[in-house]
């Protein structure tokens, strides 16, 4: 099994070019079921993307990967589509459930395995099913599968989500594309990745209006033959490298981004005393001597993202005083804490809040990744720790970070895969 070996205390400098967004690509790949021919640019070639392509191939969507161009071409020319998404392809990736909406709205039936993914909480699909039922789907769960049908097709309706959910918003959006009439979604997620999906659906021929957390979709049964779309940048990857630069950067520039989508992240870093030079499409991080304590809560966009909580916690171990993180999105997202404590971090968990005492000297150790974002937090800790750190189970890391060790090596980090 592959591991990462990191020798810490090496100052970082250079440029890091940010890849396309995994979290934007996955729902757009699912929505490609609705189209005939799709060309996607700026695709990140990470494990979750290949898993989704395997799932689409099983369904009957052919794909051609152009690695050097960072492109994927998808073709749906099958007269008979398999409306099954099996456990073996959905078990490692929660986004697999996103094929439910497009299969149901286009082919009037779907059988999709209950999803897997990271072990950071239950993350139930209740809200996905709630929305689809509102659109007229009949749904039952049997033997670990969601079995859905809409024999006469989906019908537009008013859907008010009881809580904000990115995945449920995406599934409802895609399903409403092919529903008859108008659908109004209230209390939606409004992440940049949602806006990217909406832009894709508009290119596909849909009419969609968005106002605050309300989205109106006018059903469309005739999609355009060919769609070209460029995926937005990965704001979680960008935030991860911003934190790396704040931790041990001499001068690091993060490029190929849209900085207006990183406001909550840069606001938190600035409040900690991190020196940032922010332009429209790049951010430079200048070496910071002293970091201030800060208290944050994870919230849906435009709040601070839960996907950067573990990384920020590493930065907090180097700040003066007591910092706090309240985790409001997932109930089990402090699984990286025991591993950070093995490296010398002083962290206490009470209820949904982590208390981080700093500044603390970290020491290299052999640690184990438990989920995607936890794994990269251990890499960040290894960059500032004395001696060497070995991160095990990095298959979690490969699910969502493209060329991580190469990007860090290009900034003079001592890191290698073994």
C-alpha cells in the first residue's frame, strides 16, 4: 500500500496552479446522462472522477479521456441504457447517488445503491429522496438499493429543503431539468459548484433562475446535441495550498483561481495575521512570523467550508493562544485529531467544538488517513514537523487531490510516494 514520506521544516516557495473542481465535475458528469455529446474541459483526473466514469460506462455512456488537454468527451448514443448503479461502483464515492436524478427524469426509472465515501458522518440521502418524491417519483429502499420510478415522468413542484444540502440540491436540479412544468427549490445550497452545474444545464437547453437560496427550473425535454463546458477551479484545493503557504511558505502564489469565491477563506487567514496579496486570478502568501488565534464555525457557502476545517486546524496549532472550530455540517469530522495529537498537537474535543492550543511544536510520526480532507491535513502537519512523517492510506488523498506531491515538490517541499 502506498504512503507519503515527508521531511518537514523545508520552506516553500514557488507557484501552484490549481486544478479543476472535483466537486463541480462529479454532478456535471452525472448530468451528462441527459445529453448526447458532452465535452468537458479543465477536468481534474483524480480517483473519484475515474470512479464516476466507470459508473457512466456501466450505465451506457462512453467516454474518451484526453489527459494532456485535461478533457473528457462523453457520448450517449445507446438505444438501451442500464438504469442500475451497482454497489461496487457507488460504495467508495458518495457522488454516485447523483445519477439517480438524471436516470429518473430521462428514463423514468432508476435503481441506485445507497452511497459510500468518507467515514465522516452518516450523510443520509433522505433529502435527495424527499425532493424526488415531491417531483412525483415513487421510491422504496430494498436490499441496500434506492428503487425509484416515475412511469408518467416527473412533474414540476415546489420543494422546500428542511436543511441545506449540496448533493440534494444537485440531484433535484438535474431531475427538474426533465420534469414537466416549473419547479421551485427553496433553501438550496448555493456553492460555486452549484452555479457551475446550473451553467451546464443552461447550455444543455434549460431555463433556470436563481435568487438567493431559491432556484426556479423550467422543465425541458429536448436537450441540445453538443455541449462544451469548462469546469471551475477547485476552491478546496486552493484553500489547502493557501494554508500550506501560511504554515511554511516563504512566498507562494496560487494561480488559475477566481478569488471572489475564496472570500471566507481569505478573511479567516487575514484575521490570523497571514499576509496575502490578492489579485483577480491569483493569491500570493508572504511569510508570516506570528499567527493570531481565531474562532470559526463551519457553514454552508458562503460560510467557511467544512472541507477546509482539518487543514485550518493544523494552522491553528501554530497560532498564539486558544483557537476554536465548531463543526456544524458533519457529526464525525474530527477523525484527524488523534493523529495530529500523536504529532504533538494540543487539541481537545467537546461536543461539536475543537479547542486548539498554540503555538505547538509538531514532531514527525507515522500517521493514518481516515478520509480525504483529514489525509491532506496530515500532509500539512508533516510539512512543519521535525524529522519525517509517514502518511498511510493515501488512497483517500488520491480521491480528491491531483498531483499533490508534484505541486509541493515544485515549491521545494521534501515529499515522496513510497
